C-alpha cells in the first residue's frame, strides 16, 4: 500500500524521516513531495503502523 504523511516540520525533519524509513525492512519505498511537504511511503504495513514508526523516531507526522 502507498500512504502519504504530512510533515508539519518538513524542512527540519524530512531527511531524518527518509533515512529512518529506508532503514526498515518493512518499507519498500519513500518519496518526497516538496510541494506538499509530505512523504509518500510504500509498505505492506498499515497506515497506523507506518505512522507509529515515524512518530517513535521523534518525527511529527499526520
């Protein structure tokens, strides 16, 4: 599945979020959307599971 996560602190957190997610076996792909300040994540996990992983790493996401 593919999910979109808004990052309220995009400029400060996007690099960390991308590195963190790409380091996980359960994440297939991570793409940035600079115009909407969001990350597009492809994973077999649920939206809630991916969101939890992002937040556990200190990244604000919606």
